[in-house]
C-alpha cells in the first residue's frame, strides 16, 4: 500500500491478506454488518420492531446519569472479574503443571478435569444450587468435616459472587487443556540443560516453563477476562427470580443488558451498554497488549 | 532436613530418585483431591438421573439413589426423537470441526507469521468482536440470515464456522508465535510458498493446538443452544440442546430425565476427548526443529 | 466460479443490511401507532422476502391455511391439552389448520421476537401478561381493537377485568388474557390438629398467621427448626408488597405507591415476626435448601403454612397423596381489612406481521372461549381468564379452584408499565435489604419510592 514497499513486501502483504481472507469475508458478509448496526443502534431508540430514531448520545447519558442500577451492575461485574480471572488462571496452570508430571493415572485425571466444561446449561446450575445448599449441600457438609461452618452461599449477598467464581474455577478444563498443550511443546532440551545445571523443580518452572507458556497465559487472561465480563447466564438461572437477587448482588452488567433488551425491548440502550463494555474491555486488553512486550515470550519479539 | 542433605552428599542419584518419588506422590494426592471435587457434582448428576421423582422430592436430599431406576436413561431418550437430534448435532458439529480447523489455522497463520499493513488494526477488531455480547447483535444477525433465506436451514450454524472465530484465531496465533521464524525463513529460502509452509510445517508442528481446536469446537458446537433455537424451525432438524429443554417447563422439571439425557449427551464429547488426548501430551517439539 | 458466488454472497449481505436500516427508517417516520396501511405494507414485505412463507402459501393454495401457535407446552399434560384444543379447532371449521409448535420456556419469546423483527412471525403466540403494553408500543403485537369491536358489545366482559386491563396500550387492545396465577395460602390440617388449632379455621389476619405459626413451629433438640410454622419466602418480595394493599408500585397516572403505610407494615411483619424471630441463618438455609424447586418443603412436611399458586397442589397430590391440607385466601393485614392477592399470567397474542390475522383471531377466540377454558382448567388446573369458565361447577370438586375463585376479584395483576419500566426490578434490592436487616422497612421503601419517582420523571 505504501510507496516504500518492496516487491517482496508486496508479495508478503498479498499472502497475508489471502490467509486472513476467510475471516475478512465472514466479517464483511455476515458478522460485521450486525455489529456496526448495533453500534449505530446505540445512538437511537431502537426497539427492534417499530422505532429507530437517532437520539444522539441520550442512551449514554442515561447510562451514566439516570440508570439507578448501571453502576451497581458494573461494580458487581468488575468484582467478579477481579476474583474469577486470577483464580481460574492460577488454578489452571497449577493443575496443568501437576498433570504434566505424568504420574500414575494422568490420562484419567485429565479427562476428569475436562469433564465439567463439557456440561452446560440448566443441569449444571441445578447441580450447583444443590451442592451449595447451606444445610444439606455437599460443599458445606465437607467443610463441616473440617469444623468449618460454611456460609449460606447463594442466599447471602456477600457469598453469591464467590459461589459463581467457584463454579467458574470448577469448569476450567478449557484453560487447563491449553496450558497442557503449550507445556508439552516446551523443548525437552531446555529442561535437560537445566537438569545438568542442577536446577530445582521450582526454578525450572519459573525460568523455563512460565516464559515458554507465556503467550498462552496472555491469551488465557484476555479471553477469560472477556468471558468473565460477559457473565450472565449463571446469574439468570441461579438468582431466585432471574433478576440478580439477593440484594442485587448478582445483577451483572450483561444481565442488565439482557433485561433491557428482551423484557423492555430497549435494544438501543442495551446496545449502548454493550459498546461501553467493549470500550472498557478493549482498553484493558490494549494495556495488556502493550505490557505483554515485557513479559510474553515470543519468537518475533513482538505480539 | 538435615537427613536429606546427608543423603545428597552420600549419593546424588538415589536421592534425586527419592525426591522425585516424593514429589510424584504429593502430586498424585493433590490431583486426586482436585478430582474428587470435580467428581462430586458429576456424581450427583448421575445419581439424580437414577432416582424416581418421589425420591428427588424427598428431603433431605439423598446422595445416592436408594432404588436406582436404570430405565430412566432409556425412557428419557425415547420420550422424544433424541436419536434424530443426536444425529443432527453430530452433523453440525462435524462441520464445526472442519471449518474450525481449516479457517482458524489459516487466518491465525496470516496474523502470526506474515507481515502486512493493517495487521494490527484488523487483529484488534477481531478481539473486539469477542467483546460484544451475542444477544446484542442477535436480532440484526437474524434479520440478515432471514433475508438470505437461511432461516430453517443449518447454514447459519455451519457457514460462520468456515469464517474463523475470534477465540480460535487468537489462540492459534499465540501457539504459532512460539514457532521460530527461522523455520519459516529457511523454508522460504528453499522456495516454499506460505501455503506450503502452513500445510507442511505449521499444521504438523502445531498438532496439539489444532487438536485443542478440534475438541473445543466440537464441544461448543455440541453445547450451542441459542443459534439452533433461533434458526431451526423444524422439530426434526433440532439439535440435542434444544431437545434437552423439553424436560424443563415453566413450573416443573423432570430432573431425573433431564440428568439422564444430559449424561448420554456427554458421551460423544468424552469419546472425542479420549481419542485425541494423546496429542495434547505429544508436544510440538519446537526446540528440536530449531537446533536440527 | 468461486468469485461469482462470493460476490453474490456479499451483495445479498449488503442488501440485507441496507434493507435492515431501511426498515427501521420507514417505521420511525410514522407514529408509534400501528396504522392499518402500514400493516398491509409489512405483509407484502414478508411475502416478497419469502423465507418460509412460500411453503405455507403453497399448501394454502390447496385448501386450508396452516397456522402455527408458539408456546412452551412441550411435555406431559400441557402438550396433550393444547394439541387437543388445536384438533378441536381444526375440526370445528375447514378454513384453517392450526399446528402447535413448542420451544423451550422463556426462549420461545426470544425466538418469536427475532422472527417478528424479521417480518416472519408465528401466527399466534402465548405471551407474558406483564409486558403486553410493551409489545403494543413496540408494534410487536397486532392491534385487535377492530376485531373485538366486530364481535359486538360485551366481548371483553367475559374476562377478568384486571387481566383485560393488562391488554390495553394507548386505548387499543393487543391480546386476550389466557390464564392467570393468583396466590393462596396452603396449610397443613394435620399439623393444625396436632398443635391444637382448628383445622377448618385458617388464619384470616397477619396477627392470626403469626400466632398460629408459633404454635406450628417444631424445634429440634439442637435448637434448629424441624418444621417452620410459616415460611414467607415462596412469594417474591415484590408480590408481598403488592398484596399488602392491592396496589402496584405505580398507577396509570404516574402516581408512585412504593412506601405506602400498608407495604411498610407488611414488611415490618415479615421481618420482625419471621426473619428476626427464626433467625436469618435459619431462613437463609431454608430458602436455599428449597429454593432450587427440586425439593418441596410443604410436601416434605417442613413447613406448615405457605403461600403458593393453585397449581402447586398437583405436587402435593403426586408426591404426598396422604397429606391432609386446606387452602384459604392470603391473610389480611388487619382485622376486618381487605384480603389481597397477587398474580401474573399469560396472554394470547397475534404477532405483528402474522400472515393471516383473521385466522389467528378465530383461533385466539376459540382457545379463550368458555368451553376451551373449562377444558384447560380441568386438565392442567390453571386459573383461567374467562370468568364463566373459572366458575364452572365441574371444576369446583377440586378445593383449590374454590379458593382461587374467591381470591380472583382480590388479585392484583401488576404490569411493567411504560411510565415506569422495570420499577419492580429497582425496588427488589431494597426489599432484600429489609430482609437482610440492613435497612428498616420505612427507610428502604422511602429510598425505593424516591428511585421510582425519578424513574417516572425520566420516562415522561
């Protein structure tokens, strides 16, 4: 495109665009339109069926100034993200490390840890409602064995979000799988060299494993965060009447969007909220992306 | 502690072996404990599947079925056209795997290993598409597919799979990033095209990552509920996830049937995982290739 | 070859997007009202886009017009009854053939919304009664006013007035009420006898309710409760608020009635007499144990009195057939005061853009007729919207029907009003704060009142 491109660079550019063309075509033909449409809708009073008048930034003003639950839902979501993302990343790396030692029964363990991600929908949420029952629930029964009186998880506003975090950590199979794949891709030579130098297990983990899997850690953090910001199905099913109770403690950002869009048909407002969330998540991602130069190990030296 | 130091001095090899054994044992205990916590909910699922409704309604909850009703599995499955829906799900998931592997590995290669203007902006847009909740674009997306005449067919479930997904593109790009550029450069020296490099070098080297894509895209397609709900109109074309919901009604849920059917629905994913799991431990063997 | 296909795909996508925005524009230039000319416009639109309608047209040219009713009645008795009703309708005339299509509960509305937005909606749909006005305003439901006028005077009088009111937006009718679900008090007669109470005299006031509850409590040795005399948590807190004085949070004129003395008093009762008395921990664990809906404390004998829907009796019948129980109206707040109850329900609507409104209307009339409604009530035990049907003598053998019938005139049906959308969602966390003991009822309801007043102000 630029004048300064050499013939080779042009050839490279053409190849690059050719390789990414499936996505570009998909974006132009299928997914991009609706996405841009929702951006436009965020500046209108769009209700999906009868109106779509341009109202400027009125939706955004309502969001910041007039919506009594907007900040609460954002706060709840941030709290959840801050708790869930580190917890699931650390646990997934830990499990993958254990699995990578290939002790007896590893294939079975691997299967077991992946299983929860396979489950989805109402059945899982129901299981957790039962498990978290304060008296007869299994979680508190186990805690009682250790002399701990567990909280009444889903009924106590202070414990509802940790309950959902627990569910998320329980289903960390996908992350675990990614770490496992990437750990296995670390060259054996590196470890052998370290062994000769007499490095301990922890040293090897810190000096070799972590840097080598850092691209995947980066990926896991970003996608986990994106996913956690969009938490909503759990809250819809697990709060007693789907409105984020008790005391609005499960009123997450996306639950609020969903309610606005589908019970009150304020899709314009819902779109505005969605795009504001995109701005937040994108900002965090770009900061991460910039910071990743300092800790993510790549062959190219760039991301 | 002094004891171990002593053995270290005495004979390095045996102590290292012993140390390894201790570490392995600790590792095993930790894994077993984690496995138990994972298993508890699953156990509860299976046990509910085996109860009759009377027992489900008893209080306090029973943690194992007192009179296991094995026929629940059969009854749940036969209560609707689950076999047909199963095949439909398999059909859709097959395309999801094919499309997922093909499109994403190509696109990710483009982003990871080829330099071209606009790459970073495009990649940021790809990340952005992950960050908008599905239900905000759902209505315009539906209208678009309706205008294309795709509603009532499998096309809205299948075609987008061949256009790449942000998650997989990002993921594979991260995996490719670990493959040294020198490998590609030396292949280019030999006159290989990017397509050739992708096909002959990247795909084989990134096998664990590709297999991860296979497992995940199968899993997600298999569990997808919203798209089949929106785009399928004929009961005979439904997928399993819509089918499962027949046990959930506004005031009553047939928990035993729901759990029994859910258990059966899990099986194919378990099989796929079992078949492919050896690849996750194979490793990409990147280092070897560099030094080679 | 490939490129041609690709261009075609891109073109059609572009057309899709432009027509999408175009569709929004044409509608917004007109008023929000669903004018008749607009409706014929949209009908043509659906025919030209022809995704599925071609199929129905082809079969229609033969003989009968095929119509689809969408609902979530996919299993057991409900499915059987609705399909029976469709069959009855199909046999009663030869112009239309109605097919029952069920999608999962709740999700059916999402699907219908998408289909309506794309101009290819179902012909009849069962919807949530609380939000009919929203769909009227958003032009998602067909305006039935003229069709109703053609039926002659008094057509709408066959339905309970508060249910009929829920159908009206801006003076126009957008649906017919189908079923409702009032709330009644269930009490365990054996427990009453055991506690020395008269099994035939359920509590009439809150004072009696509390008094009886104390006698019905059964404690275990360790101080926890083996049976609660009364458990208030089965009814959503908003519903309790409505049943205190029979008033919604806002009325049609925009008056806000969140912190009425009755609502404050009722929450003082609930908090002091139950949450503080039993202890929050006790009730928390109770609600969590039974909150999942998988186990049922009344069936299990863990609670002696509770408030629930009339249909709940089927669970007692199926899982505790020996249980000797009675039903009554919810207690009044004060001696000699009014009894109130709360209910929601479902409506029959014809989505906007339905291809054969006349046919859909015939079916809507058919399933809300006395005969169909008696059949519905007798088979699935819902409280039906048709007054005569709900009073049918054949139903009175089942005790809950009598209690439901008594409760119906006192039942307030709350709406999600366009003048205060989402008001109950805003109030709910404040009610939770009361129960958690963080705020007094007066404080919490005053704060909620201020929020709702602001909401009404913002929506003017």
